[in-house]
C-alpha cells in the first residue's frame, strides 16, 4: 500500500497493492494493521454504498457533532472527490483538495473528521463506497453549497446544461461564510 500526501497534509490518497492477471484482480481495501503501520490508526463503525448517475453532485456534507472520518473509494465508474478543511484552528482552514477516484485506479481517499466532503460523478454511473469512523447523525448533519465562490472548488465541467444534479438538501446548503465549523 502506498500513502500519498495531498496539499492538505491530513487528507491522504491511498493506493492499495493490486494483484491482477487474466482472471481479474485482487486487492485489500482495508486492513487495520496495514493502515496503522502507515500512520492511519482508524476504527470504523459503518459502511455506506451509493450509486449515482453521471452529473450527480453530492455534498458538501459534514456532521458538526459526531464528525465522521471517511475512507472513500469508487467500485464502478469515476468521480471527482473533494474534501474541505472546516477546522478553524487549522492552517489549511477553508482550503480544499480534489482527487479523481475510479474503479480502474483503485485509489481511496482518507477524509478525516473536521472536513466537508462531496463528489461529482464523471462517468455514466458510479458506485461509491465509504467507511465511517462515527455513525450517521442526521440531526448534526450540515451542508455547504458545492458552488460557493469563497471556496472556489474547481469541479469538472458539469455535463447537464452546465449544472449538476443535486438534491434539495444540497441545493439549500449554506455559504461557507455562514457555515458552522469546527474549532
């Protein structure tokens, strides 16, 4: 397994060892021991799986209490995945990092607690799977607008009339300047 630092040191790209031949491939997507040896000593309590069509944008989501760390990956298709630092005490507060995750590149992204998270589907369809360090708590969930100009996230060109497909909840997300953030 290879761990790659991003421009925000706490957000990391994970490249698992992939063993392939004419039959297909095998990879270990999670091993507590291997991750701990790489400096990521994590405890997951929940696995999630979503399927989305091209042009769907989910996020930017976070929980103000019971913050979730997420180990995310794509098992079908491709997405542009984004993490935004919402920790006021961090030197990278308000900065974002984006990574292409695909079924073919097998990359995973570690998004620590204290970050907003979202993704945009660039393939016909994408299946997105992620492990969480805390349980989903809808009463603590918050959403920041995906297109907030103060964040300036450089999403891939939207495929449907210049606008992504978003849920009502995501459409009603708040501006970064008004968002509840972590200390």
